[in-house]
């Protein structure tokens, strides 16, 4: 029965992927490409250039600013924006190679990458650091799947040196006891930190506080919640808007000191949630990686996808384009659901799908609305992306634990029967 439906399903998936690619072409490359790109990346680059001894994001971004200073006509904001497209292609190809997907599953993963508007938002906003992060993580996943430990550790370190949050993938290396990969992480981080410290004249202490924990001259204020606009889409900011019942209007009843204390309280709540999620993700990854009953490709794919799924939630200063980091998890989800069977696949597949529908209002319903005059997209327009992202993180953590335990029980039952 499944084989009979496969050609029709392939046509549907191809149509979804084609529509998503069409919208990205029209909204990003054709129309937006005719006017200057900017977004958060352009603003951050201006801050970096105006404060050359600061580290706004990380060493990679600082090196990009050096290139822009030296060759402004070559390394323009538009050039960085257009470079994001091949980076996404590399990331997708690396993820499906790491997961060793069959052609039909590659098509399913492609539709999953293109159906939400996560990619379009990131490309329009020139989310170069985030797209670099996800590309490096996908390449690290590919290196791990081929047993290239030093390459995996080096790529994870480069992702960490792009922005702080990918450092959580070091925990996965600790779970797997990959000593060579951990050594590569330390070596690459040390080299890049030394290059930046020498390049902008930092002391060793400044190198640690500005490079390894890159908040530049802003201190912790960069991660404090801002409720005034949904441009700040992190957990603490979204939670503040829920409590205040809105954006700007909700802050009027507070004095400056009260509002500052409220911001710090939410900041610490977000940190606590992040710590819990990172611990739970480590436990889930440990379960799948140590399971003797799970295929190695599946276990590795699940472990990477679980950590990818928590990235936007543990990013304290998240923006709408930050959620593009969730895309590599789609490949891992396709891999896991294809290998699973029975009610468990339906339960977890049904729990995961709404998260991607809500975290990035899909491009396909937009097309349906245009053709049929419906308002499917309007049903989700008021949902902040952090909430479905948090749901996705919890579901992925639970899926890893349940799948590992079920596989262990099935192995024991098979051994007992024999």
C-alpha cells in the first residue's frame, strides 16, 4: 500500500519544494536583490567597523569585517547576502549525505527545508552568521558520519567561533568520548582567538572575555530581553510580552528600575530553561549514542538533530532569522521517522509537524491562500516562533529517549526469544 502511494506523495513533495524555491527566488533573489541588502547583519557590521577593538559576534565575523574594510567593493553586504545561497546548498547536501538518505527521503527533506519561511527570512535579513553556523554544523555531522574526528571537532569549533551557542555540540563529543575531536575544538579556538587578539591588540584576559564569550562592549545587556518589538524573539523577550500583555504599552506601568529588574528576572529564567534543555538534550543524545540496538547513522543523526533543535531556545538574543538554525533537524527527523514504525512514528511525526508549521509560517499555505482566497496563514500570524521551537526541542529530546529505550527493549525481547 505504501509503495502504491509513493509516486503520488513524491509529486506532492516536489510541488512543495518547487513552490518554496519559487517564493525564495521571487522574494529574495529577484525582488530583494534589486535593492540593497541590510538587515541585522548590515547593522552589526557597521557597529563592528565603528568599534574595531570590539567583538560583536565572534572571530569569524570580525575577520569578515577585516575583509570588508580591505576590499569593500568585493566584500559588500550584498556579496555576503548572495553567498548565503551556496552555503545553504552545501548545508543541505552535507546533511543528506550524513544521514545517507535514499532519493525519496532526500525529496522529503528538501520539501521540509523549503516549505517553512525560515529560509526566506534568513536570506532577506542577511543572516550570514546563522547560516554559517548551520552549514558548519551540517559539515561536522557529515565528518562524524565518515569517522573524521579531527575534521568534526574543527568544524564545531569554527561554528562556535562564529557565534557562541554552537559550543553546546562539544557536549555531544564528550558523550561520545571523542578525544581527538575535542582536541581539535580547543586547537582551532585557540588559534582563532590568538589571531583576533593579535589583530586588534587584546590582552589575554580581554581575548577570553571578548572572543570566547563574544558580547563585545555591551556586556550582558545584549542578551537582556526587549519586549518593545517582536524583532527580539528570544524566550525571555517573548515571555515578557506574554506577561505584559503586549509590547510597548505593557511597559508603561513600570518605573525604569522596576523594568530593569523585570528584564534581569526573565533573563535568569531563560538561562535556567537553557541549562535544563542542554542537560536534557545531553541525556537524550547519550541514550541514542549508547544504544546498542540503534543503527549508527540513525543514532548520530538523532544526536545532532536533538542539539540543533534546542539552538534557537538557548540563544538568549534570538531574532526571527535565528530559527533558520532548525532546518538541519528536518533531515534528522526524516531519517528517524523513516526508520521508525507503528504508532510511535505517527505520534512523534504528528507532534513535530505543527512545530515547523508554527515556527515558520509555511510558504505553501501562502500560495493556497492566494489561489483559494482562504486565510490559513492568518491562523498562525500571532504565534511567536519561540513557543513552537520550545515545543520542538522538548519533543525531539523525548523522541530520542523513547526511541533508544524502545530499541533496547526490543533487543532484549529478541535475545530472550532466541
